C-alpha cells in the first residue's frame, strides 16, 4: 500500500538524518527536529474522496405500441481527455477549466451518459432491442455521440450545469448517417454545493436523452423500417 510505503520511507529518512545529526552535533539535532515536525504534519489525515452517481429523473412514459423491428447499438461517446477522468469539472469565466480533486463520479462521464441514454431508449419500448457494442453485435443502427461540455459553469451571474453534445444515427449496413441532432443546455444549479451540481447535471443528461429519443422517434415515423 502507498501509505505504508510512505511510512517506511519516512522512517528511513529520519534514521538517515539521525545518523547525520550525531556527526554534526547540535546543528544536526535541530535539523532532525524540524524534519520530524514536517513529517508529522505530512502524515496527518487527508481529505476523504466523495463519489457521486448520475441519478437521472424518470424517463418518458413507455409506449404501448408494438416495438419497431429495429435493433439499436449505443456506442460509447467520444469526449476530450478531461472527461475521461472521473473528477468533476468546473469552468470559471471563458478560459479557466479546473477539477475537484476530492469530488468524483463513480465512473468516467462518457460511460455514465451512455448508460443513461441506453436506459432511456430501452424504457421507451420503441425498439426490438437496445444494446452496447459489447452486449450485442449486429445492430441495425448505431447511435454515435460526442460530448463537448459536461461541467459546472460560473458565469458571474450564477452557477449552471452545462451539457453540450451531438448525436447521430448511422445505418449499420450502409454506413450512412440518417439522423443527427445537437444538444446544448445550461441547467440552473439551485445551491452552491457539489450535490446540487450533480443533481443539475443529472437533469441535463435526462433532457438530452429525451431529446435524442424524441428525435429518433420522429425519424422512424417518417422512415418506417421495412
């Protein structure tokens, strides 16, 4: 364990300094005392890491109609490297991006958002099957998404939770993109706490999932599968 290794290293450093202090008398002993104080402070309790899951509100009401004879594969969203980490991201002004070191998602945001979209499409009951690429091969259509923003935003006038992403539906047989949409929304954050930020981001993800689901419904209504 890293903590135990650090303790061993600290003890070894103290032993080395103690040997040196014997050689150099009082000056060495003073240095040893200062180092011991520093090591003691460094071994203090670290701040705990808090983990958050993406709890999205209820999806749209499921359809009572017969599911379309279509299988949808939902791919993992593309995203900047910053969002492949599980730390919560914030932006101040128009340039500065930062992360909360001790406030983290239970997984990378692309995976959490993909799962929310997948659950939404499954719950709709509109399709014969909705899968991930790992769960089922050979879907009739591939839903591809790209995340650009998933963060707390401080604009100076208030805090919002921003989600920016696009989505496209690709025919798996032809490779043709048959439908696409762009989503960009700032959801108000009710209070200046991390749980409130997480809740606002969750609402934003659900709205995006509903937007994608509604857009796909409109496409298949205009282009019924044969």
